[in-house]
């Protein structure tokens, strides 16, 4: 028996639940924040800590309790296929290296897809108690208030962010990054998820990530769209599965993609 769209929870219901779940997971991370933690290296070389695993476990428990039948894809424990066309995508600690060093810019990320389309995005930064979240047709919220991107129209006035400038591989992409950095007003490494949240709230204009997993990107297509901006991969496709990510205020998006590509 299949479910009709009327049987599925609304984006607002999903958003409110995702916000609560993110705060709960964030509370778990704060128990470990600022402490020296052991870690394991995953296959891609990135670290994972007990805090990552406990936070994702809590998220999965809450989703299963509130929304049985929903699927889940998480960074730490992989995919659990659901019986309904809704999937939650989880990153319990985005910016684990920052977290391990006591830097407060790490975040809990949740994206929700309905029938394959992103409809909810939540980014919560526990050490700052700062939340940027959105649902399709509902708008983007920054700690409960409306969030909007900036109105900046020219690269020369823009703040450009990335997680790690040396992550751009030698060749055309590195050349494109250098061109873009030279064209903008300032370049900073306020990166990982927090950079995308800064764009959504009008505090920066451009965030470029050359490598993103789906759980890193999951909230931001919805968040940027509802804040009046844009999120795409480096080729300009609006997707959370492109393996890369660009957030902008929308006005500058074409110029950013063109400059990066050398077009």
C-alpha cells in the first residue's frame, strides 16, 4: 500500500521536529566540547569521535520514535531504508576537526527529502547556540527571526569564504579560486557548515566548498533558497549530491560559477 502526499507530514512539521532533534544532538556534543578526545580515522582520513557517534545515535532514535517508516542516511552509520518516501540526512558534527580543537564553529546538520526533493534544512551550532533553518514555502529562520541573504551586487564588494584554501587541487580549479579571491573584497576561512550559514544570514556573500558529501550539503539547498539565495555544485546544478557546493546571495551566483570555471 502506497502513501499519498496527504498522508505525509508537512514541511513545517518536519522542520519543527528537526530543530528539536538538532538541539538534543547538540547538547550531547557540548558534553565533550573542549575536552581532549580520542578519535578514529575513517577510510577517507577524516576523524570520528565518540561525540559524533552518540549524537547521530540520538538523532536516529528520535526520528524512529516520531516518524517510523522514514529513511535515514547518516555520516557515521550509513543508510537505513524506510517504508515511506521521506529520508533524513544527518551529519552529527560537521567540522569535527574544529570541534576537537575547541573551536565553536562546528554544527549539527539535518536535511529532509520528500520523494527525493529537499524540503527541510537545519544547521545548528551548539557552542554558539545559533540555529539557521528552513522549510520549503515556510522561509528561513535565524534563531527564530527571518533570515535573508545580502543584497550585494558586485564581486568587488563580496566576502568570499571557504573551509580550506589549500584544498583546491592544482590546475583549473585552483586557478579559478585564485581569480575569484582576487575579485572579491575579502577572503576568509570561516568554513565548514558555518560558512554556508553566514551566506544565508547576509553576513557573507559566497561560500565555496570543492568537496562535499551529501550530509555536508543536505540542509543548504533549502536554507539558501528560502533565504533568497542559491546553493549549487561547482557546475551550477542545484543538488546536494554534486560532490561540491557553492552558496551565494543569488545575485552573484552566475559570476562565481563563471569565474571558478574560467568562462
